[in-house]
C-alpha cells in the first residue's frame, strides 16, 4: 500500500491511496515501483489542482535516480526527505496503524480478499478527516488545520 495524506488550505484533509497486489506470478513486481509512485503523485496533483509539497521517507524507490529525474521535471512537485528512520514524523504511519488495528483477528482465504478488505478500511478513513488530522497532530506538525465539519 502507499498513501498520501494531503492538506490543502480551506479544504478537508484527504487521503489518497493505492494498493498493489502481488500474486507471485512470473515477472510481477513484489511491491511498488517508481512508475507506480509517479502515477500516484500525478493522479493526486490532477485531483488536487494544486502544487504538491511532498514529505516522505528514504525508501529506495523514493530516492532512486529515476525518481529524482521525475521530480526534477515536475515544477508542481517539491520534495523533502524525512530523517532516515522517523516514522513518528510521518502521518501516514498513523493511518497504517489505525488500519492494522481494525484488522484484529482477521483471517482471509486469498490475497484478493485481503486487498478488498484493505480498500474498504482505507475508504472508511477517507471519510474521516478528523482521523487524518489526528494522525498529522501526532507528528507534532502544526499545519493550521481547522476541525472537520460535522
């Protein structure tokens, strides 16, 4: 899974996410590739209709040459790297923690069933901007967020 916690002035806080399902097939990537991240960032930019200031960790695909070239050619994208291991500064980690807690003693029959459950849980988070704001608040970041309308 990959997720973007997005804050835009005078709008509700949003979560964009993508899920990659690995079935173990020949030539199938096990995880997200640079291209997957580039597509997710481009889609978020198109939906937000605004420049993106991206703060992310030092995952190898985030700092690869291909990704640096992509970033350099996108004037709407500015990137700041988190310190090497700082999950407490990443609001998306709070989202993942919340999702994992919702799974409890969940059992599944297939990877596709797990993916469908994860999409359902992530969709539920999307409609709870106060939860997303709480994940941001846990990082200590003060982005001037307004309480979500009820």
